[in-house]
């Protein structure tokens, strides 16, 4: 009988810990969603793009369309 109670407590603790981790991941994703994205001209070049300083945009590469700061 004691083993069943201990096992139930362990399962409940693991379930609550799993829910806590998912909540943290969701909150982090929601926070990063609205953040503006800026790259330096060198980061733009390293990503394979070309910084267009007239439009302040990175054109091409992995940072395509991001603002150049």
C-alpha cells in the first residue's frame, strides 16, 4: 500500500514538472515573437547576404529582410 502512494506521488510530481517546463517554453516563444530583429552589416555578410545601407536592410542570405543596424 505504501508503494502505491509513493508511486502516485512520483507520477504526480513528474506530471506537474512537465507542465511547468511547457509553460516556460510557451512564455519564451511568445516573448520573442514581437521583438524587432536587427543585424550588423558583418552579420549580414556572414549569413550570405549583402547589407543595403540605403534601405537599412539585409538582402539575401539567412538574414534576408532583417533591419541592418
